[in-house]
C-alpha cells in the first residue's frame, strides 16, 4: 500500500513538471526573450548574458568653470564643470581622465584664447605630449577659438589631460571644453 502511494505521488509530481504552462503566452515570451538575449550577445552589448554585464560605454564632456590667466608651461587645464562622465573616468578636481579599459579613444578639446593673447595646449598621455593645439591670434587683438581632435590607442590606467606646452596661457572659460569617448 505504501509503495502504491509513493508510486502515485511520483506519477502526479512528474506529470506536473512536464505540463505545458497554463498561460500559452509564457512559452512565446520565453522564446522571444531567448532570441533577444542571443542578439544582445551577438552584437556585443553583453559578454555572456543580458544580465548584469551590460556595456555602458565610456564618455566624458567637461567645460572650464573659471578663467585661467598666465598658466605656465606644463600647467594642466582643469575642466571643472562636468556635463557627462559615463564610466567615471574623468576627475574634475584634477582635469585628468583615467582610462577605465584599454582600447581606441577619441579626444577633442576647444580652447578660447583670451583677447589678443595665446594658449598653446597639448593632449598629454602619462605626461607625454601626443597632440598639439596652437591657439594664437596673430597680429590682431581678437579672441581666438582653436579646436583639436585626436585618436589614440590607450591602455587601462593611462592618464590623459590637457596641458600647456608653451606658456603662459590665457584661457577664457565659456567656450573652452574637453571631451572624449571610447570607440
């Protein structure tokens, strides 16, 4: 009798496990979810699943919040007003972007030289100049806006910032910015 009850209980248990869902849409949902999950993996949005490993991207955009006058050679331009810091690589207190993960990065900076004065800046990686921006009004007494874009292969932990390569530099705040992103 006990053996018969155990057999009956196991039969009912197995039958419930193999049952189709009483909600017919659940099976379709699971199939659609699996298809979306496979697509996410295929296009590189995630590494192994559509779970917690989503790729958020790395990008920052910062502006100058105050005037800079007479910044000496090798002085760092600190862009202290941050509009975007996706990936948390940019430090507004130092003006340095620390590369969160290795790869190819694009950087752009625009400098507005003070009326009739100069601002010679460079993109520095680990304190080595990689790209230069020569902003000088010439013989005129005008404001001069100069922009530069650079594409670099960087390693995790590299430090990137904008530095004066020939000072002093006089930089106006409103139209001066520094931004970058990982390709």
